């Protein structure tokens, strides 16, 4: 059995990751590929419990504790969901992964980036392709306002934090250009989806139909 491909979507809030992860999974399925759509934090029972602890804002975690909680959730996700799916030949489309910890906890909250890189390596689950969705801070704020739901713990951190996050993801995309594709998230959803499908086709599977 040929192993599946592991594709992650990364970027700041409101960049369209969740929308595009759904559209990409549907586009791959339409092309006859077996696909699993998953997300972080979460994607396995224990990891979904940890997601609630991380996002509901009841506890102001220290950056180090928060980093370790994200990696505890991720270890469950990798072992119970991602690795078995890839081994079964399934393409895994994942909304956020380890780059989010490097950027939010490392660049954003000052957790030690060397430790985050070491923990990432221990997972032995390097994405085949990471799509970094890039939008301006103004677009982030406008889309979050338009969505109109209550801000979660991270969203309450504000514009300066979003700028740091954007810079962090752009730095990873530049430094790891063989793994990452920087995608302009500003155009309409269909245009962004077409750019993503083209990146997948070029980087991973020229046989994937346009
Ligand atoms: N976090 C962390 O700190 N460390 C980690 O290791 C991990 C995560 C894994 C997860 O929250 C939070 O956890 C996240 C980082 C932190 N911080 N926050 N907040 P989440 O899963 O609840 O949220 P998110 O990942 O940030 O997703 P989001 O805010 O929903 O944004 P998105 O997925 O990029 O966008 P979207 O939901 O697809 O779209 C947002 C809105 O924009 C929506 O109304 C869409 O209809 C609209 N949209 C999307 N695309 C377009 C286009 N192209 N044009 C116009 N409007 C659009």
C-alpha cells in the first residue's frame, strides 16, 4: 500500500484555513483520493479534551505549560489519527500543526523555540506540504469581526499580536520553502482554493486533475 500524503494548513486567524481545509479535502475526494480532514488542537479524543482546556480561557497557562499541552495533544493526534491514516494510504488534510506552536507559543509568547523544534522532531511526522495562508492584519480583524462570535483566548490578544503571528508564519515559509507554500489568502475563496490545488498538484501529485 502506498502511504498517503500529509498536508497542513497554517497561518493567523481569519486567514481562511478552516474554509480552505474543507475545500481542499472535498477537491481531493472528488479526484478519487481517500482523504481525512482533521484539526489542531484536537483530532483525537484526548486531544479534543485538551483543546477545551487550551481555548476556553479559564486558565492563563504559562507559555511553557501551554507548549507542552499542545504537544501532548499533538502526540495523541499523530499516534491515534494521523499516522494510522497515512499508513492506510489516506491523504491527511490538517487545519494547523506544529508550526502553530512555533509561531504562537515561540514567536508570540516567548517559549523556547529550540525546545519546540526538538519536540516537533520527536513526533516524526513531518508534513509533505504546508500551505501557509497569508492575510494582512486588517483582513484578520475584519473577518473576525464579520464572523461575530465571542473571541477565544488567543483572539483577545489583539492587532500587535496578530502582526507578530503573521511575521512568524512568513519567516517559516521563507526558511522552509521546500516544505511550505505561501498562499495569498486575500482573494475570494474560490481563487484561493484554486491556488492551493495548484500548489498540491505541482508539489505532490502532478496526476491530481486540475
Ligand atoms: N494554537 C496555538 O496557540 N498553538 C498551537 O500549537 C495550535 C493552535 C495548534 C485555534 O483556534 C487557536 O489555537 C488559534 C491558535 C492556537 N488561535 N486562535 N484564535 P481555532 O481552531 O478556533 O481558530 P483558528 O485556527 O485561528 O481559525 P479561525 O480563526 O477560524 O481562522 P481560519 O480557519 O483561518 O479562517 P476561517 O474559519 O476559514 O474563516 C474565517 C472567516 O473568514 C469566516 O467567516 C469565513 O467565511 C471568512 N473567509 C474565509 N476565507 C475567506 C475569503 N477568501 N474571503 C473572504 N472571507 C473569507
